């Protein structure tokens, strides 16, 4: 397993839509392992493949609390089939937008169809933190970032800050 470098805002790759995975093979399983290791190292609770520069429809999540046993989940070609009218608000952050957090309102529950690490089709009814995390990571697969849900002014300030930091780093 390898820890991969994270793609950071304003990298345009983060706005790219990811392509479906045709079959789950050893390379995809290795990618899942690398993604989990990268996520745990960051540390984070979710990571989409695009965040390590791989525009494929796969994400990993582990919402286990600190001190609990790890519960890694791999979602290949995840698709939201249904979401509740009821809403919930969580303070979200993103490994690709380090040290920035904002409250985001999303559906409280979602039903997601996906392939697991073995290529078997699964369905999950998610609520709470798992529902929020799934929606956040699936957004990544569609080129959407959590800052797209905040005011335009705040979003522009965040993008400006990260663009300036990237230019400074490049010098």
C-alpha cells in the first residue's frame, strides 16, 4: 500500500467528472488499498479517487470514531438512488481544501447502490455522518466541491486564498 499525494484546490482536476469502473480487478483493489492508506494518513473520513489524481468512480469512507475499530468501506460506481426531504447540517471539511470548514445542508438520508471491493452489487441506506460523507464524496466524482454549497462570496474567498497559496508554493 502506498500513500498518494492529494490534489489540492485550485487544481482543475477536482472539477473533472470521473469515469465508471468497468470491472473490479487487482489494480482496482490496489487503488482502494492505497486510497484507504492515504485517507487514514491525512487523516480524513472519506476520499474520492479524483483527490489522488485518478478520475475513476470510486471512493473510500471510514466514519468510525476515534478509539473505535476501523470500519473501511469501498464504494465503486456509487449512485444515489433516493434521498430524503428531511435535511441535516454538518460542518464539512475536505482533504483537498485543507483547514477550511463550513456548514453544509444536505438530505439527512440517502439510498446508495454501489459495487463493493469484490465487485458485488450492494445497497446501503445511510443516515447521519455516513449519509453526509457519501454525498460529499459522490459530489467529488461529479466535479462538485462542498464549497459549491456555501455563499458565492465565501466560495470566491476560499478559491482566491488557495490560488494565492498555490502560486506562492510554485515560486
